[in-house]
């Protein structure tokens, strides 16, 4: 499974994509069957207000708690991984869903890109899915 936005799908919060370099995608396709997935699209529209961790909650910039929606997407990603026997997840960094090494958060009232996993990445890892950061490709 790979974050859908990295394959050029316009599914990010801002309605855009963040595609990987074509050479990287071609190399990945030689080694893996890439299953594109965006956990945020499960319960949230595109575009949508950006969201960040505040403690254990994921809150959008309007102050609305979106933890439930993010959790629904994470659980759907896990369901798909189990159903399709997927053992690896390649995630988009700085995402509150898919970040492997860093995610967006507010700490002491200041926005940061903190060293932490996004909610989907965390749940997948807890269930035995190997995580690969886009930065390690």
C-alpha cells in the first residue's frame, strides 16, 4: 500500500498531489504491486481544512476534532491490508495520517513537524505492517 497522493492522485487536504519522481515510481512498480490508498478520503472530502495533532487528537485549523474521521480511515487501511495480504506501507511524510518519521502537530501552541507517526502509519505498524518512508526510497 502506498499513499495515493504520491502516485499523482489529487487527494491531499489542499486538493493537490505530491507525486514521487517517475523514476522512483517505475522502480517501485518493478518490485511491488502498488495499491494506492488515502485514509483521509474514507471519511473526509477533498479538499478539506488541514489538520494537526494536538495531543492525542487530530484537529483541523477551524478547531474541529477530526480524530474519529482519521481513525475510520486508518482502520479501513488496516482492513484493506488484511484483506489483500499487504505487508508494507509506503507513507507520505508530514501527514497526520501517513507520516512515518514526521507528522504535523501543535506543541505548546506552536506548529511543528514532530518526530512521530501519523495515525494510519501507527495503526498499521501495531498490526505488523512494515513501514517505509518516502524519504528512504
